[in-house]
C-alpha cells in the first residue's frame, strides 16, 4: 500500500470543521440570549436546539478525527522500512 487510506484533504476538512464549529456554537448561543433579552423566547429555544445539533456534530467530528488518525498511524506502522534506511544499515 503506497498511500494513506484517508486522503489528506479529508483530514484538512475535518480539522477545519473542528476549529470553526465551537465558534459557531458560541455565536448561536449568544444570539439566542440576545433574542431572549429582546422578548423572543421562541427564537432562543430554536437557536438552543440548533446549537445542540452543532455540538453533536462537533463531537462526531472530533471522534472521526481521532479514528482517522489511528487508522493512518496503523498503516504507517505496518509498512516495511524504506529502502534508504536499509542501505544505511
């Protein structure tokens, strides 16, 4: 096997989502509290539900990142050493 089982762009995408989602969750929660202060309790409840969904998505993203890194490291450990390392010995 010459390449990694998971492409690099997938890792980059998951990492970007893992960085952006907490910011989005905080903004959604803050906006919900602002709406509540303005008397819109329904809007707050909707944004709380959306924030909860984003939190679940964030948790799934983090678990996926850990699993993908584990798979990639297992593939690296199963590979034979490179030819250049054999020549040095």
